[in-house]
C-alpha cells in the first residue's frame, strides 16, 4: 500500500510543509536519500507546546509532540519528492528539551518512531538517536529530523 493510502486509512492528514525559521530549506535530496531539517511541533503555523519535558511537559505529551514533528518531517519530504516516493526510513534523530534529571528521552522519541512504523510498516524500521538537550528553538520540548530513502 502506498504511504498516501496508509495516511488516508489511518485518518491522518499530512500537514503543509512548515516554513523554515531560519536560513535553510525543509529537506534536501542527495542521491537516493532525503535529509530533513529538524522539525518542531508546529500545527497550522503555531507552536503547540513549550517548556521542558519532565517539568512543564509530561512524557506522554512529549510523545504526542514527537508524532507531530515526524508528520512535519514527512510533509517536508513529501513537498520535495512526494510522499509515495519514500521507500524507507533510514534514521531518526530526536532532541528532547529535558528538565534536570529527566532521562526518558527514548520514550518521547518513540512517538515519532511508532508513527513511522504505522505509516511505512517494515520499511519504517530505522536507526535512531534520542538526545536530551538543555534548550530547543522557540522553547519547544521536542525536535525531530529524518533521513529517508526514496525511489
């Protein structure tokens, strides 16, 4: 099943490609790989949540935010080559703005990984890093970037 069909079946609407917040592009292709810029939890042009995970934001909320980030990253790839050109997810890097002592970053980034598994099945299996950081742009709790393989 094509990724666009899976999205429809799951009732998920791919968002518009988020506008860059700086001097960069949302995604860039090199050979059969597309690299996305880090995507933050923005819906309809507005930041969905702010703060640190483990303080103002719960792990469960951050999991949902990581899903939004992954959808924004898929939209960036789709805007460049079309979502149905995606043949696999190679790597996910998730950054989690963490309160002191917070160490459940992998649980947060599972929000992105689980969504990619739903959308792409076995082709959604990927290598991953889940990194705790002190701050992220716009005071968002989560940022996700992808490396995807395309036809």
